[in-house]
C-alpha cells in the first residue's frame, strides 16, 4: 500500500524528477575534508551508550584552512540524554588523505539548558576582543 501511495504521488508530480531518499546529493557537494570530519564524529557518537539513538543535528565549519576545525552535534531521541558536541580537527592541504589522523574532542559532558548556546571558546571560537579606551 505504501509503495502504491508513493507511486501515485510521483505520477501526480507530473514531469518532475522523482525524489530519491538517499544522501547522494549531499555527498556530491561535500568535500572530502568535511566528510571525514563528520564521519570521525559519527564514529565517536556510536561509541556512546544510550537508551535512545543519537542522530546528526548540527555541523559548523569553524576553520576551513589546512588545519580544518569542524563542530558537530548529535541529539538523542531519548528525552533526558545530553547532546553530544564534538570538535573535530583534520589536516587537509589538498584534500583529505585517509592516512591523515583526525582528532575528535567532546566539547561538553553536562546537559545543556534548552535554548542555551555553547561556550564561545568551544572548538576554536575566539571571543571578540574588547576595545580598550
């Protein structure tokens, strides 16, 4: 029944291309260094014991220089578990080399209030310097 509904939906769409439920579009536009950073953080998130399932929630390019820094968050679908926030460091000069070691650091181990932002010094974020008069 579900397959019939999906086929009917595609037929109603007319000559639009069918929607495929894969990540191939994202994969095609994501460079190898950010992809390596995401995968390294995901490997760490899989190691965490959880009553629910951790899911990808946030990605930020902190630095896209040769020594790239990425901030990656995972959120649990189980209501009392803390979000996992990682800082990933990858050396990428002309693309990512599989022999390159990535460094993954857990940013916080305590649950964070809803709506609160991460500490500004997290994952290479430098707080704005105050002007002295």
